[in-house]
């Protein structure tokens, strides 16, 4: 997901501030949820029928919230020894089995109801 260099910079940033002490798996998971809520807030009260492209300022705020989620997720994965690329590839393979194209194309039905 993120480059090794960027991950190293994130870890250095955290270490320099002695924030590891606050970054328990539970606290990071909670923080991810909070930041995901802040991302969702950027879309609150928008019309669902035909979403308009956000303004440049809106895109900047959305980018900031996506970055917050990515940073916290990177810390959590690092601290738990989870390689995000490996986890995503494994999940994609499972989802390909759960959602075969011929049954799932064009539908939002969960795999257990296909």
C-alpha cells in the first residue's frame, strides 16, 4: 500500500514523539474508526441521486481524512506484524471465490445470499 520509505518516515515521526505508548491495538482501532467517521462527515448531507464532484477544498479535506485513516492503519498493521499487501491479496482471493462474476455482477447482495 504505502512505500517502505513512507512507512519508515511514519514510524520515525511516531518514535520521535514517543507516541508508541499510546498506540495500543485497541486505541489505534478506535482512532481508525473516528477518522473514518470524519471521512464520512465530508459526504454528510450530500444528495445520493447524482453525486457532484467535491470542490478543490472538499477534495483536500477528503484527502486529509483518507491520509489519517491510512496512517493509523499502517501503524496498526506494523505493530501487529501484518503485511497489508499480503492481507489485501488474501482477502481479494477469498472475495473472488465468494463473489463469482456470473452471480455477483451488478448486484450488491452479500455472498451468502447469491
